[in-house]
C-alpha cells in the first residue's frame, strides 16, 4: 500500500525511510499517471505502475 508523507505529500512504499510520518492510501492520486511521477527511489524496483 502506498504511503503519502505528511510533510511534503510525496508518495512512498510502506518500508521507505524517506518520510517521518505518513498516511497509507488505498490507491494513487489521479495525478500519478506513470512510474516517473513517483519520485522516490523506493519505487525504483518497479518498471511500471501496473506492477505496483
Ligand atoms: Zn520513498
């Protein structure tokens, strides 16, 4: 499940260490249309949104 960081609203995987506190979200916001929109490297093992 993706987590939205409460500080800068960036999106991360649950185990990512790049955010202090966050809120789990059930699906990505509409703004996220491709893997490139997920800027943190915690997503780097995925090639496309469909894989997540
Ligand atoms: Zn991350």
